[in-house]
């Protein structure tokens, strides 16, 4: 589906395979693509607030701020958002911005992070370098909990090649030798649930508990007057 935007006052396109829109665009909202003019990455992300779910908008936003070849800087994003107040999708975009993090490497990393936090686990840091006692760089784990020496690796499809697997094993063995607990996740861990809890969450939670993390106690629910008298 191609989304085609015209300025207000011009009729939105109605054509098979095309979704027409009307919008007010300033010069900074438009960039020249290879063949056609397009909305800028920031404007495109903001417009997606009216289409995507909350989590999907965070994943798309993290892609703007990714570690390799980012499409936007954090300050640039925040400046852009400050001028969108009152427009459709603004509140949803602001909510997404509060959950976005720079320096991610893949949408799945973001998906895992959101899943862990939504199920009550502490938020891991992203791609923070791990060094040995001599100060030698070992790896940049996808996500980690430095206080508990637990790191998380999400292995996508490219990790199944023999060469990549050997590299991954060596990488993680070094981390284990330094006392880190390594949790390797795949798509299966996101798709499979144990007792209603995604297996990815259960595995990370088990690793954290084994390293001394204490699950916060939920506040007690106060009884109503009628319940107290019963």
C-alpha cells in the first residue's frame, strides 16, 4: 500500500493500492527521494502514530535512533515533537517517545525490551560495551543488567550460519568466563508462553532472580468498607 499525501484543498487520491491523505506539510517535512518527493523520516514516524499500535510506534521510533546510520538525532526528534502539539497523533507520539531508546540494532531488540518491562522486569541497558579485567573489549551485548551481570542476546535468522554460530559461542563463552549469565533468545521465546507468560520473560526473570534480583512487592489492595464489615 502506497500512502500519498496532498496539501489541504486538494482531493485525496482514491486508487487501488494507494491510500490518499491530506495534510499540512512544511518544507522540512519533505525530502527528495531517488524518484519522488517523500515525507521526512521524522514526519513519516509522526504520521504513523495514526496507524501503528503503541509498541509498533516505539519500534519504528527506535529505528530512527538506531546505532548504525541513524535517521535522526535525539535532540532533532525532540525539537520536531515540540512543534507538533495539537496535531492528530501528538499524544500517542509523546507516549512512544518516553519509551524509545537510542543505539538499538534491530526491531526485535526493542520488542524484547518492551516485553520485559511490560511484564514487570527492570529495563535493561542497550549495547553497553563489556570489557575484561584488563580493559579489553569483549562485546556489546544486545541488552544487559550490569548490577546482576546478566546479559541478553537476541539471535535472529542470520545467527544460524555455522560461521556466525562459532562467533556467537566464542563471544558468549568469554562473557561467561567473566562471571556473566548469558540468556540467548530467539523468535520461539517470544512466540511461546509458559503459564501465560512469554518464555523470553520467564527465562530472563529466572536469570535475574538467580543473581540476586528481588521482585518488587505489589501494593496491598485496600478493602472497601462493606468488605471489611463482611
